[in-house]
């Protein structure tokens, strides 16, 4: 039988493999407009996303690789993966919860713990069930003590490609012990098409009056600061590259944008967070989320070393991430919205990426 080729040019057979004794596969979702989302259960990872541009040409807007083996051998960049248990950073790989110190989190990003450690949710094989041609659900049970976190955590993530060209990601989790939790999807977007060498020309608006300034290791100081009168201000549209090299300490710390914005909305409500668009393709992406923050990361550490889809390399600042999430280092910042999950509670979170064109 001839191998299946996706609209984005992927061979489904190239994602068929056993990892840690569990079967990995590629799921293909298609809506009535012909848009396509492909997802693998390795890391609950988005591989490709085809949406129409202003000329009705289907365009892949996320970075990724051609085969599952590429994901196993490439630089650890979290392309399209679900990050957890705790997305973003925890200072010094430790926190205190209910008087108990947890100090066994791996320090894997300078002096800090990042994205759940070496064996985070991005590198495990999830149980997968395709519900219909537009929805897939994935489940993973993280054992008590895995990567140093307390509690057995049962997590469900679903992806739905709606007929309105929305990618709806929903998260749900339960625990049997008090724990901390922060889940996000780490897709790298280029709305001019994956493989375009820059996102500097993308127009960006973020619905946030405040952001979290950080130290040189990307840990927030604590209190938010106003974006007004700084190059952090995206309350009105600006090109991403317009001020990215300004002589501004926060931008120099991160070699560009790598900061959490506090979204202007009611706690827990699904609210508007981001609008990003490409003048080249006319593709517009609007992001809505129930989470309190969004991490803007402008691909400052992309190296271009690994070859991605369609033979493209991804150099520095060739993509932008919008990681909807709790604030970095929340387990050590009692003034931040709580990231604590307790037995009997259900963690729920939704993020919507809606695509259109102008």
C-alpha cells in the first residue's frame, strides 16, 4: 500500500515507531475548508498546520521536522510540543509546597528548571484516540515523583480543528497529592510560511498593559511593570523586529523578547490575548486563552543547525512562540495566580488559535 502523504508533505509512515515500548503515530485532522493539522502522540506535538493565505494558497505556519527520528536527534527546541509538568522556569529547580521542600527538579536551563526537565511531557508517548476527522485526544499519567514532582498526575490534552479555522487546545488534569502544574503548547509560528527566514516583519498586538521583567536567567523579579513607553509595548500593532534590538536591558537579557505578558481579562475567562499577522501572506492569527499570561518568545536561540520540513533550516528569529500559561516561577511567588493543584480539583485550560486572512 502506498504511504499516505499529508497536505503538508509529510509521510505518515515516517512517524510510525515504538519509543519506550509504546507506539508512536501521526494523526491528521482536516476541516471543511481543507485546512489540515497534523499531531503526533510523541510529546502531544503539533507537526504541521496548513491554513489558507490571502490568495487561498494553503500555507504551513508552524516549524517542525519530517520524521519522528528527527525529533529524537535534533536540538531540544520543543517544536510544537506540550510542555509540563511545569512549562517555563522554576528558579534553582526547587519549590516549597505545604511546608515540604521539593528540590529534585532537574536544573536544565542555566541555574533553573525548564519545561519539566529532560523527560518532560514533550518527550513521553501519550495514549492517543482520534475522536473524529477534526478532533484528537491524548492522555498521559505522570507517576508520583516523576522528574521530582509530587503526586500521580492524570492529564488529557485534546486538539480540535474547527470549520472556522480555529485550533482549539483543551487541557485537563487531576492529581492524588498536592502538586504544581503549568501546561502549554510550544508551537513556533511563521505566518509567512515555515521556512521563511524571519518574523521581524510580522505585525504583533498583545492585549496586556503589564509584563514580568526578569533577571538575566529569565526568572521574574516578582512585581509586574507597565509596558507603556518601553519596547515591550504591543498594545497597538508593531512589527516584531521594529524595537527588538533596542538598548533596553530586558531585551538584552533575552537576546530579544522572552517575557510573560499579563493578559487584560477576568481570571479564568476565555479572553483575547494576541493578534499576529504577516504582511506577506495576509494570514492573521488571533489567540484567546483562559490562562493569565502569554510568554512571547521570538526564537532568539534558534540556530539553523537542524533541517526541518521541506528542507528548510530555521535560523535565529525565524519563528515566534505564544505560550499561554501561568507565570514563570509561580511555585516560588505566592503573589502570582496559584499554580497549585490539589486532590479533588480539576485543572482545566483552553487556548484557541483562530486563523483568517486579509
